């Protein structure tokens, strides 16, 4: 079933004001809305992609009047030139990366990410490119323009890149802190955990990332062996077999020698009593700043 957008949806997803989009439509005829039998205007996925392409070209100095004269293949070539060639820092790579993801264009995604990383480094690229891009994709997911395959595609690509960056970091000889990070059952923030692992290691922390579906017994075994200062996890979903309060109480009691750091929606939703060795942190950056 096709996703239907209003002009306000296009404004939100493209960053181009609805008033400007109407001018483009009336003056240049480059955005052609469909109409219902009752004459209500609406747009489809191809219209969203067209708006994103036009917005990117326009932000890169190509006049709307010129874009209106271009054929679809010329627009595609112009987008390719912008996203692959070295271009000034003010160009909006977030929009370009979103377009590449919609096309499942791996080489273009890699080219955009590599260019930004070369310019500002990987750590800053996470803050200035990847996080904003993921926020934009979140809006597109809510609107229905992003499919499951798009999420799978970019997640796999980013995981590979973060793992590569982690491999290039030196193991600290005298770590300032020792972390175990993990995800319990039903949690799927694996990419976020990789970002955290990378950023903590940059801060000279020693980090063991246990991965997903980690049981309490496995976590306890890891703590006995590794002896961390801190343990961190997400809990966004309800736990499978027990209440969140009993889960937190168990960790606090049976792993008393570590500081447990938690984040996630369930801590906001529920009124959880945290033990003396437990702390709620608002986001990943708060974990980084904690050390």
C-alpha cells in the first residue's frame, strides 16, 4: 500500500517550507500533487524523493529554474556528483545520505560518510552526521516512507564502520575505568551500544561489549572475571519473565561492587526505586560524561 503525504509532511521530511514548495509547484511545475475525488492534494513516495533531490540540488547552489529544466537522468547525475565528489563543508550531507539510503546505494553512503569523517573525524561525525541522519530516518519511518529494508541496510553498514573504527583504537594500558555494556532479552539497540563502546574507548576506558540477549547469569559471570567498575544497559521494552523492579533489585544485590548505569523508556514509564549502586542516565552522552 502506497504511503500518502500532505504538503506539511513533505515540509517536515525535506526541511523546505510548505509555502516554498507551493511556489515551486505553481511557478516551475516540478512538484505535481495528486488529487482525491474531493480535490484534496496529496503526494506519494516518488514525490518525496523528488523533493529531497530538488532540495539537495538547490542547497548546493543550483537554481530552481535550472532544476525545472533538467531531465530525471540529469538530476540523478547531479546528485551523484554532489554526493561523491569533494564538496564544501556547508553542504547538507544528512539529506544526501538519506537519499542514498532510500536508493539502497551502498557506494554513495560510504562516500558521504568517508568524506565527513575525513573532514571532522569519526567521533564528531557521529554527532553531526549519523545521529541527525538517524533522527531524520525516524521521522521517515513514522511517516511510512522508510521500509524495514532501509533500516536493515543502513544499520548493517554503520555497524561494520563502527567495528572497523573500534579495531583501530589502541587498548589502554592504564584504563581510567572498566565497563561492561550489554543488552538483555528483547532489546535491539546494538548499533547504539557500538557507538558507546567506541566513545568510551576514546576516553581511555576498558570496555567489554557482551552483545545482545545477555542473561543475568551470564552478566554475573562476566563481572566475576572482568571486575568492571561500571555496568551499562538499555531497557526500552518490558522484560520477558520478570518485573523491571525485581530485575534491578537482583542486579543491585548480587553485583554490589559495581555501579549499574541504566537508560531507556521503561525507567521513564515506571516508578523504579534504584539501589545505592544504581543510577539512571538520560542518554549515551551522559554515560560518556559520567567517567
